[in-house]
C-alpha cells in the first residue's frame, strides 16, 4: 500500500482481497501497522541511519 497508493486511496480490488481474509477492524490495524513501519523506514533513510542497497525501493527515491 505504501508504494502503490501514494495518494492514499485504497483500491477496491485490494480491499476486496483483504476483505476475503480480514474484517474491517483487522484491515485498519494492518494499515496502521504499515503506516508506522513505513514512517520509521523513511525516517531511518532520511537521517541516513541505515545502509541503502541498490535494490531498495526506498533508497532509490
């Protein structure tokens, strides 16, 4: 979601796939977890606290 939905829109196809495995509360929890981890990753890269590999999508941006 972090790399494929930069405008913050949850694609209906993705939602339907998620809904087949999780209820709405679990989808929100997954989204919050991804948001925290994505934010941490961006923070670590911005402050150059991790090594960036050539194949890393975050490091390339």
